[in-house]
C-alpha cells in the first residue's frame, strides 16, 4: 500500500516520513504528490504503530470488560486519536493493517474484533496513573464546589503539568489581538479603559476568580464581538492590543490531540490513552457555553485548572503567560486569557454599531 506524509495529521509521523522517505510521487491513498511510504518496502513506521496497538486487547480476551465500551480498531483510531487525515474507517483499517502487517499475521483478531484497554478496569493502575484520582469528572467538580476549593487532591497535578508541556504555543512581540466592550453611553471608550478591569471590579470568568485580574482577548474582531454578546443597535468599541514581549501560553484547544508518538509519551502510551477522556473533558469545559443565568460556581473547574497553569514555575518564575481556548461564540475563532494584563497595550480603539444579528436554532 502506498501512503504519504499528507495521509497523516500527526506531526511526529509526518516528520518521520519527511526525514526518512527517499522517493516522491503520487499517493495512491489520498492522491497527493508528496514523500511516499510503501508498506511493502518500508518498515520504519511499524514500531511507532505497534507501540500504540500494544495497549489494546480484543474484548473477548478481557475478563469483566464492559461490552458496550468495545470498539473496532479503526473506530477507536478515528474517534480517539488525531493521527490520520482520512475520516473513512475503511481507509484507516487498510492503513493500519498494511503498516502493521506482521502484527496482523500474529493477532488478526486485534484488527477484526472489538477491542478495549484492559488497564481501564485495573483499579490499581488507574489509581496511580489517572489524571483524576477519583476517575470521575463530576466528583472532581463536586469537590471543588462544595468541599475543598483551594487544595483539592482529586487531580494529579504532575500529570496535568506533563500534558500541558505538550500543548504550548508561542507568541512573538508585536502580535495583535482584540478585545470588545459595549459602550453604554454610545461614546468611544478611551484606550486606557479597554483593558482588564481593576481587581475590585473583576468578576468571575472562565479563567479567573472574582478579584483576580485577567485580560481576555480574541483572535479577531469577529470573535471578540461574538464573545461580548452585543445586541442589535448596541454601540461597541473594539480595541487592538499589541504584545510587548515574547510569551508562551498553554493551548487547551490541542489538549486532546497530544501525539502518542511524542518523545516522553511513546514510552508510556497507556497512561495517555486512559486519560484521553479527561483531556477531552478539559477541552470541552474550556469551550463550554455559559449563560448569564448560570451559577458562577460552574466556572470553578476551569478556574482551578487555569490557576494551576499559572502556578507552574521554573526557578521561581512563571513559565506560562496565559491559556488559549476555543471560542464559545465563534466556532472558527479562539480566545486567550492573559494572566498579566500589562503584557499587552491597547494601541487603537474602533467604535462600530451592531446593525444586524443572525440566529440559528435547532
């Protein structure tokens, strides 16, 4: 089977093919012209995928495994791993079977029957390796809300710090981002008032508790207008903010896309696999829609995680300057929560009026 670099979205696999492939041509799988991998001649991808396949066992061979949790291998790879460009399960099946042909000969049932992760039902293993010590997101949230808000032991902080280190995003000095405010008196808001409110006026947000300053910015004026939830005929001011120094943020948009083949992960793929559900939950919570009537306590899980990110230091200096997450109101955009508002300066304010709204419903 002929596949190519563009058959994959996983950066590690793409880099391996790019550095080791010796021939360029048309891919018979996706039709692209790129560096090729011939499963009949090449074998350097086999070790990578075999390491991942080793965490799975046919459900028929796992005592007491919940049958409803079993999946076909191609379904598992499509839904739980961000590896292949194709979203077609048959294509994924053929690629896996071709790359790991030796493993297919030894254990065809791994490719043909429903599979599961045996360690998921191993209480001792999960107690030591789970991101959530209770193995339950709802219990983690309940503990934060009603039992122990500041010193919860429900989350494995070492693991969270480890996974955060794999989803970093750098911004260079001069980067421009945007912030929107509604002008209640229809007058333009001065640039020195467009930033984060003072601590005494700071309310609960997705990434900050009441009284803690945090600068929320959007990737575009469209995103920040949507996030403000401005109404028809509202007069709004859009501030353009310029970054004054190079920074690194934790990009939670990518938390469920950590490569199982990355250095430091590939030697313990099992640990990442059993925590995929919780990483996905963090991603979901970060981009969860909050309505005005919702309880501010519902922000606690993301506030807790954000505060932890803020606390990560190297030689007494904070490593990360903020977090990035998917926009709630504009699915094409994203937001940043910057821990130190002084890292950005508002260079320009543009005043516009909202003249039309578009609604979709289901």
